[in-house]
C-alpha cells in the first residue's frame, strides 16, 4: 500500500471513532416542569359497572353435528349457484356459436358437424 492510502485509511478510522456516540461528551440534563392543571374544576365521571352477562343458550353454542349440517347446507347452496352460473354461461356461449354458424352458412361454408346444437 502506498503512503496516501494508509493515511486516508487512518483518517477514515479516526473520523469513524470520533463519530461514535459513546465517545461523545455528557448530554444536557433533562429538565422536567410540572404544568398547571388545564381544568381545575374537572371531576371524572363515576366508573360504570358492567352488567352481568346472561348465560348463553344452547343455540349460541351449536353442537358439532349442527355445525356440520350448516356447513353442508352452505356448500350445497354454493354448488347450486355455481351450477346455475355454468348453465347460463353455456347457454350464452352456445348462442354465440349458433350466430357464428349462421353467418358461416350464409357465406357457403359446410357447417353440418356443428349445426346439431343450434336446431
């Protein structure tokens, strides 16, 4: 290493050492002053006691069988909704295909293989 490199590295080490907060001088003392009361006539409201909660009914705690029945009903309803969506989408796509077949037929293309669904 050359002398300038050594000198620059020593300078960097000294700068890092001086920047260390542990080596800094003592901090200023913290001064705490008590503030005056902003509202001397304020009286906090009395703490309200919570009412005792009524005991839970058996319906609030469903049994495991009831929970599985509810889950089955929900799954069945979701399956019905999905089935209805799929049928509506199939019908829409079939109508689009039939329109395409009609336009192809009018142009003279043989569409007998796809024509069965549109009758």
